[in-house]
C-alpha cells in the first residue's frame, strides 16, 4: 500500500490553543510517490524495514508504524514491512503517511474498523488527513477535514537538501501565531485560477524554517530557475520544497536539471491529485 507524500500547497497558522497546539488552515494534496507498506498474517506483531531511508528510522515499538498497529487495541498479529523511500523529518508527512497506510492495511487484514479520530490524532496531527487522502482543507489541529473536489491535478518537482527539521522546533520559532486564514478557494478546475490563488497564499512556517536551514532558499531558487516553473513554495515545516509545472514532461526535465547541479539532494517529479 502506497504511503503517499503529503504536500501542503498552502499552510497558514491561525492561532494557538492553551495546550500549546497550533491551529492551522492548510490545503493538502497527496503525490503519486511515497513509501510502501505491506502486511501479511502472522502470529505476533512485527515490523521490518528496508529502502534507502530505513537507516534513519527507529525500529520496533518506537516506530510510528508500530504505534499505529497498537492503536487498534487488538491482540492480533501481523508481519508489517515498511519500504522507506521518503526523507524523514522533511515536511511531506512521511511518518504520518506510513502510519495511515498501516491503519488501512491492518483494518483490511484484520477486518476491523479504523481507530477513531482521537486515536489517529494521538499518533500525529497529520495522520487523519493521511487516512482520509485526496485533496483536503485541513483546519483546527488537523482534525477538521474538508474534501476539495475542484482542484486540478498539478505536476510538481520535490526537492530536499538532505536536512531534517523538527516540526516542533519550527513552530516554536514562528514569531506570530494568529495569521489570517486561507482565502476563499476558486470554484472551478481552471489551473490558471488556482495558480493565482496559490500565489496569494502562504506557508507561515517558511520564514522560521529558512532561519534554521538557509539551504531551503537554495532549493527554492533552484526550482524557480528551471524552465516552465510556475510557482515555488515549501511544504509543511520543511525542508522539502516544491515547484509546480504545466506538464509532466517539464517537471521531469526540471528534476533532471536540478539533479545535474545538486546530485546529493533528494529530487523527484510527481503528480498531485
């Protein structure tokens, strides 16, 4: 099962609760690339890891995928395998996407209902959105989800400079917590209208993330300088950045162009929607 990369096309921080959790207003879409979760029947619960990013993750009970399996509260077994391909702590929801894919896979394997919303939130603020999938407006602390049906499918390039950023630290560095919410969204699938709308929105975490990792500016600049790039921004709390392109051919060419100059970066072309 694909644990799709989560992309915040816009992310506005609109407040902070007394318990410290931040209130968000974000447009979230999912790419056609990600990690892969597989499950098979077994007498006990176990987790194995493979893939180019497996070394960056804890194994066993400390892994969010294992915690997701425990969240069912069932004394059932399964052999879970995670093929880890997305960079960790990169602002594209890798851990949350893995947890959500594990929940779906085990619900099918065990013929059990998914854990409730509160349990999903306890795993991570992005987990409910990753469980829901599709294009979403995510509000509150991540629990208020509204499907967005009219957004077009965007071709993108994702770029990460190999820097892990802790989400909590980026939020702590945010100087203002009561920013305006998203503007009213376009009521058509017209790509030009959506692009103009996106250019007027923000990622309020970009400024504090840039202070913590100046390399993000290099990523944004590299994307902006490619042929056919229509807009650039940072996803989530960083450090992954994205560029939007008019066609898959342009996106693939841009990914190759950036790779030629920055072979050590993680760079992928993908489609949203």
